[in-house]
């Protein structure tokens, strides 16, 4: 009996020991798998909490009805708008804070609260439902205790010289940058726009995985015009003609500190002080200050001739009158 019990214990020990200490022998073709082994050949980004590979980009963000951005704004997929909450309500906008666009921007307000809208520093009379005019828009809200900038964005013309850099809004990063059809080194957080050319910038919001594209022609060259008739000292002894104007150029004239706007074909003739600004379609401009001295133009010659004629006429009339008086 003792031998039978001892034999049973030896067999039981032989079976339990490999399992307990991980010495299990797998059948041919069978392999033990763990999460760690599954990740050995993975080269992508890992979840900082679980240590496992992250799911495909946008699996949840691309389908969620509402998504909270790192800036605190809430994106609503149904309306395709970003909501910026404040005391009493929220401001809803089709672009995120800090974005630059060339298209129309939609706006709406939920609730009641204090808010003012400024375009290029000038206050608008009301909050529009859409804006299309180029400029920098700033939305300010306030309470009795504080004033807060709720949102800002910029609308630019498709041809512009105003930008030298596009810094990505918070939570956005560039995916591709083309200049004149050629790939430019991607810096993800910003785009250098100092070089002229046609840019196509593709960027994405990491929270909702929505992709945006900004296309524009960057032109930093000011108008190449000449002010004919103005000397090196900024003086002109006659009419001044502005040559080299392009079709889309605009000329602003400040004559004796009064602002005016002239046609390209106009010639500056009046004597006085001038400050002339020539701006192109991209917003680049050149400025020139000069003075047209008093000179004899056709009108002046005619006027002087008329005065001389009158004086000669008077002299003749006086001579004849005196002669008649002597004869008597």
C-alpha cells in the first residue's frame, strides 16, 4: 500500500510541477501568446495608460457626435461647428479659434450674454450670421468682474502678402505642405510663408480628425511704380504722373492732409503737399510723399494773359480819355 501511495504522489508531482512553473510543453505548431508578445513587432504609438497599441486614428473621434478639444471648445458633428462656452451661453463658429481661412465663416449664439465683435480693431454693430470680408475677427465677452477674448480667426484673400507664418491652432497639426506643387518640409506646428508662391496647406484637428485645406498665393512684392516729375528732394515743378500701375492696384492720395482716391489715369496737377499710397491686390503697398511747387500751367497762362489784356485795355482807355481832355 505504501508503495502504491508513493507511486501516486510521484506521478501527481510530475504532472503539477511543469504547469505550476511555466514548463508546459505546447503541441507542435502551437505557441503561447501574450499582449506583450503581440506588441513586439509593433512600431506605432502606444497608449500611455495601458501600454498597448493605440487604435486606428479617428476610430472614435471620427464618429462621435460631439468632441471636446484640448482648448475646451466642443465640436458638434451635426452642425459642423465649434462651440465656445461662456457665462450665460455659447458662441458657435464653423472655424476653430486661431484658424485662417479664405471662405465664408458661419456664426450663431446660444443663450444670452455680453459680447462684442471687432474686425481689424473696428467694432461691428451686431453679431452677423456669416462673415466673408477679409480681416481679423475678435470676439470679446465680459461680466462685471472680467473681460475675456472668446474667439479669434482671420479671413484672407486668396492672394495675400499679409502672412509670413501660419501657427496652427491649439490641437491642430499640418499633414502636408505644398509650395508651387512641391512638398515643403513639414514642421507640423507652423508653416513658414516668407517665400512667395502658391501654397496648399493640409492640416487636421487631432480631436475630431476633421481635415482642413488652405490654398493661397503668397505675394510679398510691393507695387513697382515710378513717380515721374518728383526729384530726389521730394519736389515737383510741374504735374506728377504715376507709372507702372497694375490693373488691380489702388491709389490713395492725401492732398494737404485730406484723403482722396484717384483713377489710375489721373495726373496730379494741383500745387500743394501730397502723400500717395499705392496698394496691390495682395495688400502690399508703397508710399511716397512730395510737394508740387507753384508753376505755370495752361490755366495759369490763360489767367495771366487775361489779366495782362485787361491791364492793357485799361491803359489804352486811360490814354484815350486823357487825350480827349487835352483837346478840349
